[in-house]
């Protein structure tokens, strides 16, 4: 990973947190109650979704699923270690973004909770 990728991850992290704040602000205006406790829950849910996307990307290119595609769907595409490494590199930003969100949720829950 290079610097641009890390800055991109930080930018996406900020977008997600800003979106959460706007959503919770609108819900607070509608319901008229304190919804700050839901912020941590939203961050945990989003971290789980991002982890799930990253692991699905990596798992879909594994040897097991490659052999399933080959035998069940009669795919002509053969599994290779190079393709698997490329998919792992594609999945890494999702895992790191999920880690950022998870750490933010834990840190904010200890500070504010």
C-alpha cells in the first residue's frame, strides 16, 4: 500500500463518520431524543459490513471457490496464486477501513460512554 491508498482510506473513513453524524442528527430532530449512543452501534455495524466485503473479495478468489467454479460451472479460468495475491491486495483496503471503524467505535465508546 502506498501513501495515496492510506489517504484514500482516511478520506472514506471521514465520509462514513460524517454520514453517520448527519443521519443521527436527522433522527434526533425527528424523535427529539438523545441518539449519541447509536453512533457506536452504527460504527460497529459498518465495520462488520466492510470486514464482510473484504473477506468476501478474498474468499471468492481462494482455491476452494476456484475449484467450485471450475467443476460446477465448467469455467475455463484456472486458479493461480498470482490472481489470488491480486485479490488479496484488492481486499486489503476494506479490511483496513473496517479496522479503522472498529477502533473508532471502541475509542469513542470508552471516551464518551
